[in-house]
């Protein structure tokens, strides 16, 4: 494994993480208020909160 392989690996990982960040931000903007209303329902009802909240 030479330096070019290492740089290629780091570049690929950087692009992947950047893409995941952009996709996450887009999903947050797109879902926006819909997810917030569902989240409020789960916070009000403790049984639903326990069942559907990942640990």
C-alpha cells in the first residue's frame, strides 16, 4: 500500500461522509414539520415513547 492508495482511501471516505451530511440535511429540510409533529405525539404519550424510541 503506497501513499496514493492511502490518499485515495481518505478522499473516498471524505466524499462519502460529505454526501451523507448533505443527504441528512436535505431529509431534515424536506421532512421538517411532519417529523416534529410525530415527535410531539411520542413525547406526550410515554408508552409510545418507550415502544418506538431506539436505545
